[in-house]
């Protein structure tokens, strides 16, 4: 009778050990997933910074290009006006 009880207790302990081992594996997977997500967040932060820098440079170049285009049209209009006056 006592042997049967010990066998049942041993079987239950084996189940507990198996469950704890599986929980440890799941915990390792979760930890690695969190580490991977943290790495991706760092990479996304770098990409966002690079995009912001490119956007700022592009905005500067676009405004400079519009200014040059306006100046070219003013010079062109002045040349057309001058040529129309003298010819």
C-alpha cells in the first residue's frame, strides 16, 4: 500500500518536473523574443533618425531649388523685356 502511494507521488513529481522543464523552455523562448523585439526597436529608431535627416535635407534642397527657379524666371523675364524694348 505504501509502495503504491510512493509510486503515485513519484509519478506526480515526474509530471511536475516535466511541466517545469516545459515552462523553462517557454520562458527562454519569450526572453529571446523580447531580445529580438528590443533589437528591432533599436534598428527602427536608427532608421527613423536617418529618414528624418534625409527629409530635412530634402526640404532644404527643395526650397533652395525653388528660389533658384524663381531667380531664373526673373532673369528670363528681364531679358525678354529688355530684348522687346530694344528690338
